[in-house]
C-alpha cells in the first residue's frame, strides 16, 4: 500500500517509510486487540496523496487538476488539497460551500454539473463561482436567469470509450447539436469560454483522451466562429488511482501531452484543466476490518466464510456500483502452510453482502484483522447505514519527511500543524522505543 518512492532517501540507520508504516499498522491493530476493540477504520496515508500531486505535476505540467469532491470528501483530505493549491470540481451547493469554507478562492472552483438546481445555481452566483458546465439549451435559460455573467464550458458527449463506467448515456451534448447550442448561447448573451468532456471512469485505453481532445479542438473552432472567446479546455476525470497504476497513469499522461501539444499548443494560450477524482484518493485509503465471525463449510469450496465488520452497504458499495475487484490481506504474519480457500462476507443481513467471493488466505480467527487496499474512491462517499451499522471512521498517518516537505509551501506550516494534530506521525528515529 505504501509508496516506495521515498525509500531511496532514507539512510541505513533510518528505517524506510514503508517499514515504519507497516510497524505502525501492526501496532494499531495489536492495540485494538489488547483493548478488545473491534471498531473498523480507514487509514489515510497522507504521503500517498502528496506523492500523487507530485507525480501529476511531473507527468502533465500543462494540465491543472480540479479534484472531483464527490469521489471522497474527507475533511483532512480536502484540507491537504486546498493547502497545496489544487482546484476543486463541485456539483452541488453543499460541495461548493465546503470548499469555500476551506478558503479556496472561487477562481479555483468549477461547478461541473450540467443540470444545476436553481437554488444551487443561485449559491454559485452568491459565492462568485463563475466557471460551470452545460450540455443543453434549457440550462442556458436557467443560467441566464440566475447567473448571466457565468463562464460556460460546453460539455461534449463521449459516445463510446473504453471506460467501465460510461458517461455518454447521461452527460454531454451530441455532436450534431454543438453548433446549435453555441449559437443559442450567443443569442442569450451568455459567454462560452471553452469545452469539457469526461471519458468515463476506469478507462482502459488512454487514447480515449486523444480522440476527445481532437473533437474539442473542432468545437473550439465552431465557438470562435460564433463569437465566443474560447480559452479553457477541461479534459475531465477518469485517471487511474490504484497503488500499482503509476505506469498506466504515465502512459495516459503521455498520450494527453501529445494530443494537447498537437491540438492546443502552448502558443494557443488555452488553459488546460482536468477533474480527477479516483486518481488522488484510491490508493491513499486502506480499510482495516476485524473478523467478527467464521463459518466452516464442508460441502464445497470456499471452505471458510469470514465475516468482516463492513459491507457492500458501507465502504464496499463501490464493488456493486463500479464492479471494483476487492482484495484483502491479513495484518499479522502467518505460516504459509495454513492456506485455505475462503470467502469474505459483510456484516449486514443481505445475502448479496459478500466482499470477496473466493480467495486464498491463511486460516484466521475471530479477532484477527484484515486490510483492504485501494479503498479511497467512491467508498465512504457513497456508503449508507443500512442495518444500523455506523459509518466507518478515518485515522490519518503521515511521515516526518512529508511534514518537512510540506513546510516549504506557503500554506505548509499551517497544514503541518493541522496534520500533526490529527495524525500519527511516522518518525525517523525512536522507532524501537515505541
Ligand atoms: C465523477 C466526475 C469526475 C471524477 O471522475 P473520476 O473517474 O473519479 O476521475 C470528474 N468530473 C465529473 C463531471 C464527474 O462527474
């Protein structure tokens, strides 16, 4: 789960961040066992988020990210992103208010919802959040009524992409209607400043971005012909965020860089923005669940069913909505000779509530802890309290190295003291005394 990018920076006497993280995880779970506390928790590894920001800047220096708040709105996470000058993609009055409350200036927020409720649109006007998307004519009438000075991005439809979750079924203007909508905006005296699209979530083929960037270029030309000053291209979300997806991310970035250099070269002075959700959060959160039940099955494999104190109505809702493959590993180390085919079930009374249908794990017992990586995207954000089970809380962890790195930023000191107050700090020394 941890990023190993830092290991080179630690000397022989200083244990690597990975090792410190692992020891801390063991300590957290052992403490819980000692206290007889089986409360499950998510762990946000702050280092992982910081590393994602660094990688983004390295890979796509021309593309400014606006984090899609809906993906995970953990307050500490939002504070980190806000302090490091990341922009935000909001879809409702409530999301806009949360972000504005973090002192994020309105210019760093995009209201990326093509169909906005009138009261929500009025909130955007009040907060001065000008940049917003649209994909239909009746939206233009609403914007004209409530926020005539807004700056609009026309969201174009992505009819088909390699993504697991297609967006074109609900969002975007059809290709044949682009000119009509841009004309309508001119007629209503509204200013369209650019184009947006979203290739869909969990995409397989980075070339989807290139195809849409080229289409956007044609839309820019149409807009300019109709008198709009087109200056912003928004390439949406859909970037991979799992722990092992750095190579795929870099490949996607390369494809995007080539396409923007071809269709929107730096001389065009077009600002390129994006709306990544998953990318920033998927691998940063790990779920820790305690085994609360164990049932042997004689007649068929899997031979053991473990019950964990979470489920598909809680954090694992992404397994149902997004068909995400869930994996688990025991926190404790075990002798490799006790391997069994097993199944991991959730805690609710719904027979559908299965997290892992079949996997191989060492034989475990009630009270043992399991960890599930890549639990940041569309998990806590979409979870319910079905059957009365409380929502799982978050613990935070950050390394001393990351804290010193953050201190270099203008908002860094404040962020560091905020993080120190909330997190377990992985210190370089006195590891053995813990
Ligand atoms: C959900 C959403 C995103 C984020 O998508 P990811 O696949 O999580 O990157 C970005 N923009 C819009 C408009 C969205 O609805």
